């Protein structure tokens, strides 16, 4: 029995790791490379998950010719289970649901990402961050209160598209799928980072004026970065939703965005290996806390302590080792101090422009 | 009469971040003289002043002022030792009134002492009195210069460094500014280090001068000599 | 009904103005968009609550303690967290650091709440304070209205006098405008920065004490009103203290009235934050200078 426990433990960890690697890569692309503080990361993550939550059951019903009567909020779990039963007999059904929701999620994510890139033009970086956070919270609140979307506070049931595979094949397949998707996305990210596109993003991050004068279209660069990043985050959301089995709006708060930001900073923003390191550190720490939680008797909930420690770690990293565990490799362009000087000037320019 | 070196700069290299703007600059300024620093745009004249005041990064070399080595002193220490600096911009607080600006310039003095100093500054710059309650933002270029000068004078400096004081000023006002500088030097005995775009006037008023080109010294010596040095002036300044 | 709404709006406005002016101040001096600002208020709440439980007296009496607690907290936060980063961290990094700080403060309060509950056997979540009635000029007013107004306006007046009539206050305005010139003139910029954080946190702490008189309070209540505080500051024009105050009252009135109408048309009042979000978004996108743009030339 212990062996099975360990196997499930590893599966669990690997799927979460894959999801976080995708999210961290997306934020690394947007913030680490392009300098866009996408603090609405949780919202784009949610877009993927909500696509699954809202559509998997409904699509399944459409494919099966099933009529759904009643309140989505109250019945989604039940409906999800009955669709899953059909999937158990029909793998094709499961796969179509999966692919359909994946495509919708990626598309919606990309479009929203493009939209979100527009304010970046006119706003100082920290104000942009503020706006994106507000946007993120609003999406969550709408999802929480508009019941037909993902069942409000009850959440939405998700179809088990792998129901045709018995346990543990099902879990292994899901693990395999997550790892492969994460690997593909990370490799894409790595390639982008090393490509002229990546160099252009970094140049734009460090000095917009210079980049513009060299003929690069800043608007288009930003748009592409946000589009790709958001599509990635959305895909992560899809994986996450199928893995958990339900979708709940309260899972996608700004705290989630902050956790991912933490992973990116601790891992090393601006370095393509950062998104591999950051999530590993976070998960290791998280599991450690879960482990010791059962062994320590404290007069309070130990989860609180883990958040406090994470916050402290971030501050220490920013103060002592701002590059993160794998800092960005200096390029042959501008020396770091001059870059930060230019960045400072750019900030002041934007400040003065307002 | 003794000739006293008030400022001595030895092999100073300075700049911002990792970038060196001025290289191995050496010169000296004698007490009681007007010393001009001239050169084409971008030659590092402003950076030199900033480095002397402590606002730019010094990579190597030494700065001696009034008998002390001040190379690593923070700006307000240098001010305490008698060094005054009048930058081209950011020399007054625009959102504050002239009165408040002067109050801040005299920040470390007690009320009584501040009043005394204010009086003697107003003797030299009587126009300041009528501007006291005006917001610095509303002042003209020349008026702003004057207030900035008043602020620096409040600290009782022995040497004043001016960074292009007549830039963007009408010729008549520019002459007023030069007149004040000369008066400060001749009547009040202040040593002056003057960075100027107006090469001719700068060399006419000075005893000695420095020609700075691309961060390096191309001439250091008598201002008259430099003024008459056709070759150097035409080569570097197109005069 | 209208009277109740008016009272509600004014009280909320008083609260919000104390909070916004603090957020504005630290933004202006140290350029930090402080995500932990709401938590300063939460700390104020729990200080007053702890004392009122220990001494069995009305929480209003412990306002000075929340104020002093805020002074200490602000000082510590600035010295330990933000001063070492001065000149080294970008604006976004400072923001991220403040988010980390929010985590630290918020969950520390959670731990404190748990510990307090266990040791004193009192409820430390879902806190509500009971108001008193004040009789003035023959009318009976809710204590919250009178006291919050008096405290808020008194504090704002004192702040104004500080900034315009005292040397240190004028120095603070100078530092906000031009830190390097201030430094060159011999002003201790670090001390001014620390002072601005102390003011911000202490004002927030005091504002916090009023919260449990109007809503149920938990350790994350301060964080939950952060959006409204940011909206108020943004509306005022992020670089204006006066703007923040006016913005605060406008947001307070909009939210109070807006929530009333939401319930009238059958939409959940949980959509309340949308008011702040929409304000924030519109101002940032269309007219970033905010209200201050109406009277300022810069």
C-alpha cells in the first residue's frame, strides 16, 4: 500500500510542478523578458480553468444529446459525473471534450492577453500592475457571483475525460500529459527567449526609446508577449481544472498571482531556467510544511507560517540576491548599472509625462 | 601676497554607473580667482562639477578642497566645508514658495542665525525680498537663478561652482548674472568655478581656465592665453 | 433611509480619507505602491480590540494605542524592508516586496488571532464593536459619525499644519519634489522617509479602529478594502494629497450609494468592488492626472 501512496504522491507533485512551470514560464516571458508586470496572472490562469468548468459539462451534454435541466450551480457536479460515465465507455468523447475546451481556453486567453497589453502603453509600470490586479480581482468576483458561469461559490464540476482508463493508468496518463505539455511549453519559451524576438523583448524592457529608434514596434512586441503568455497560462488552467476535477473561483485570487511571482523571482527572472527552479523550490517548501504540520503541535494553523516565511524569503532574495537562484546572464549589450540607470530615467520620463 | 590653492584635482576619473565620462582630469583653482571650464557639448563639464560636489561616481583620483581631501565626502559634508554648487536645473523646489526654499536652504541653522544670513543675502540680492511669497514655479528663468543663488549663498560658501548659469537666459539677463558673479568674486572674495557655454565671456572674466574635450583636459592655464589660442579654439569649439 | 445612507457614506469617507492620504504619502516619498497598507489598519483594529478585551472598556478609548502602534509599525517596516532597497529596486520590485509584506503582516495577524483566541478565550474573528450614542445640541447622533469625523478632520488638519507650517513638514514636501536637492542642502532624507511611513501607518491604524463599528472584521479585512483605497488615491491623481482626500469621499459615496442601487436592481452587493475597479481603470486609462489635474499645472 505504501508504494501506491508514494506513487500518488509523486503524481500529485509532478502535475502541480508542470502547471507551475507553465505559469512561471508565462510570467517570465511577460515580466522577466518583456518587463510587463502581469499581475493578472491568476485571472489568465482562471480563464483556462473557467473554460473547462463552464464548458466541459455543457459540451459533453451537447455531444451526447443530453438535455440539462435545472440550475447549473446546483447540478453541475451531478451532470459532470453522468457525462464522465459516458466517457468511461467512449474515449473519443473524453478526448473531444478535452481538445475542445483546450482550444477555447487558449483562444480566449490570447484575446484577453492582447486586450490587456493595451494599457501597457500609457501607464507607468507600477500603475499598470495595479490596474491588472484590479482586473484580476474583478474577474474573480464576477465568476463568484454570476452562477451560470462556473457555479458561483459552489464551483463547477468537471468531466473526467480520462474516465475510460482505470486507476492507476488514468493518473499516469494525466501525469504524462501534464509533463509533456509543460515540457513543450517550456521548450517553446526557451526558444523564444533565445531568439531575436526574445532579444527584442529584453531590449524593450531595458530601454524603450532605444528599441523604438532601432525600428522595433513596441506595441506589437508587447502584444505578442502578452498573447503568448496568456495563452500559456490558460493552458495551465485547463490542466489544473482536469486534474482537480472541479473549478472554484476562490482558487484564483491575487495570492495565487503573488505565489507565481514569488516563484519567478526566487527562480530567477530573465533566465529561461528560472521557471524550472522557482516552482521546484516552492513545492519543496510547501510539501515540507505539510509534512511537519502533522508532527508539530502549534497554537495556530501552520499554513499561516508558511506564507509568512515565503514573504520573508522573497524580501531577502530581493535584497541580497535580486537575480534569483539562476540570475539572468549578462548580455553583450549594456552593463547592468547603466541599464538600471536607463530604466530609472525611463521611469522618470514616464513619471514626468504624467 | 600668497597664492593659495583652494581646490586641487588629481587624476580624477568619474561618471555614472559603469561609464566613465571624465578621464584623469587634473587641475587646480586658486583662492580668490575666477576659473572657467569650457568645452564643446557633451565634453563632461557638468559631470566634472557633479563629481566635485559628490553627485557622480568617482572611479579614481583625488579631490582636495580647502586643505581637506573630500573625494569621498557626501554632498552635504562638502557643503559644510564651504563648497557651493549651483546646478543648471533642479536648483529650486518649484512647488514651494521662495520663502520656503530659503528656509530649507538654511535647514541646519537656528532661527536667529537664519534671519541674520537671510539679511546679508538680501543685501546682495535685494530683488529676492519681493519674491518671497511667490511659488518658485511661477518665477522667470532669471528670477529662479537668483533664488537658487540666494539659497547657495545662505550656506556661506568659500567657493561657488556654477553650471552654465546663463543658458536659456536673454542676453541682458545673462549679463546681469555675469555681473553678479564678478561682484561676488571682487567684492565678497568668493572663489568661482564657472562652467560656461559662452566661451568668449567665460574666458574674458576668468584668470585661469580649463578646456575639456571628450572628458580629457586639452588645456589648463591662463585664460588670456587660451582666449588667444586660435588653433585650440577653432579645432574644438569651431570659433 | 437616505439619512442612513448619508451617515454611512460620511463615516466610510472619513475612514477612507485617513487611509488614502497615508497610501499617497508613502507613494510620493518612497515611490512604493504599498500593498500592505490595508494591513496597517488591521493591526490598528487588533490593538484596540486586544486592549478593549483586556481592560473591558470601549474601543474608542484605545485609539491612541492604535496610533502609536502604527507609528512603530511604520518605522519598522520602512527601516527593515524599504530602506535597504533604496535606489536598488525598480518600482515593480518595490510593489512585489510590498505584496510579500502584505503576506507577512496579514498572516501574522491571523496567527495572533488564533493565539489570542486560545489564551483569552475570546472570539477574534468576526469582530464587531458596539457603538455609543452621543447627544449634541439636543440631537442624538451615532458615536461613530461624530468621533470618526472629529478624528479624521482633526488629523487632516494637523497634517496640513505639519506640511505647511513646520520646518520638518516643509522639508517633507521638498523631499517629495526633489530628493537629491534636499540631500545636497543637508536635509536628512532617510529620516523624512521614515517619518512618512510612520504617519501613513499610524493614520491607517486609527482608521482601522472605526471599521468594526460598521462591518464584521477579520484578519483580512484591511486587505479587502485595499482596492477602494487605491481607487481613491488614483482618482485623486496619484501625486496629490488633497486629491486623495477628495477621491476618498467620492469613492465612499459612490460605493455606498452604488451598493444600494445594486440591491434595488437585484444584483448582488458582492459586485461592490466593481465600482472601485471601474474608477481605477477609467482614471488610469483616460485621465491619469486624476482630480489633481483639474487644479495643478504640472
